[in-house]
């Protein structure tokens, strides 16, 4: 639910991002949910995924479609590349081949997909809090492909084979809610308690494998320390046939872990931005010097601008400003 409760003054505030304004416009037009639909056949430049906006009332879909066309500068239903189509209380947006295929497709019951989708929609996330949820529930065809083509993994992850994923994992749900009361979770639903226990063991082994790999890297101590701490904080818990990894803003250990990850990244990004600014300034100075020399047949002197009596007034820095 990315639409939630709106802010009537959002479109007038300069601090609202363009995406935020689009979401506010969709909400004002009656939009309720924003969904991304991606299939294996959509991973092509000629097709691409679909974006679907649900509406509070079916009669609002035409207004929603018009808002989307204006916001994303997309042509209407007659467009050859992009298309916005109201359909059965929904507004479908995407490339024309994908939209046309969706409109022509015949629905097939997928209770294995419907159950986690409903569970994700009925969570405890407040309606006025933006968030995103991702549900992975392979169909029969995808499970056959995974079963037959999954590559063998080296120890200690050798147990993570195609049979376990294709036959024992029912679905995976990833959820994240935005600030200020953020939380995130990954839920793995399996077909039996034994499969869930195996999945939990593999998660622990995956953490250890990542730590071992990081210890051999260039920034070994820093990355290894973060991964080791993450493995201690982001622990998996088994509830019968389900394995859950959960993180919330209320956990001080999570906040401490995020500070170890975010603070160095922010510090490095600021240092990089400062270096780029300084290098750009030096480049502009050198370019101005070359242009000054081309125009005046000489480089500027240290006292480039003097008075009538020959008293130095301004340096070469001022002399190159016009260039």
C-alpha cells in the first residue's frame, strides 16, 4: 500500500519529491494500491513489467488513467510503445505487448500465490505508512525449471539444492515499511517443520560462508565485522513450518548495526563528493587559464589588475573570472 492517507498540502510544498507528488495525485484520483507485476517472460526490452493501480471505486479508473498519462507523459491506449489501460477496476500501465497479453490472458487459479498475497495485504502496517511487500511463489513450470537446472553449490550450502527449493519452499514474503516507524521482515514458508529446520540451518551457514568470504577480501576487518554482527542481530526464528527474519526500529541492536553500515557509507560519499568538487574546480581554473592565454597571448600575472600608478589591485584569480 503505497498510497495510504494523503497530505492535502503536499503538492504545494517544495520539499515533496516528484514521486511523492505523483503518489498524492494518484491518491486524490481514488488510487488505493500500486502493484508491480513481473513474470519471466517480462524480462525482455520488448515487453517489460506491468504497473497496476487499484481504485477505491470502479468508476474512478478513467480519472486514474488520465492522471497516469499526464504524470508519466505516456500516450493513451493507441500508443505503440507505452500504454495505459483502464480494465475491471484497475489501471494497467506498461509496454503495449505486455498490456495486450495481460488483457487477453485467461485467469488460472493460483491459491499458492493468493494466500501469501492476502496475508501480506492484511498485515499490521498502518494505512498511512508507505511500504512495499514482495511475494515469491513459483508456479508449477518455474518449480520444474528450478528442480532440473539448479546448480550444485559448494559446501557448506550443498544442501540448498533444486529439490529443496522446488518441492519444499511454498513461498517467500519480503516486507519493508518506511520511516519513521520502519520495520522489515523476510518470511519463508515451507511444507513441513523439517524443511523449515533445514532452511534455518542453511541461513546460519550462509552467514558463516559470507563471513569467511569477507575475511579474504581487501576490506576484510570492516566487512567481516559488519557481517559477523549482522549474523548475531538478524537471527532467524522457526515457527513450525515457517522461518522468519525480522528487524524493527525499536531494537537498539538493529540501530547499532545500521549505524555501522550507514555512517561509513555517508562519510565516504561526502569525501568522494568533496574530491569531485575540488577536482572540478581545478579543471575549471586550468580551462580558464588556457582561454585567457588564447585571448591575451599571455598567462595572467600574479597582480593581473593594477591601478594607474602601478599599484597591485586584484590577482590573477579575478582576471580569469570572465573565462
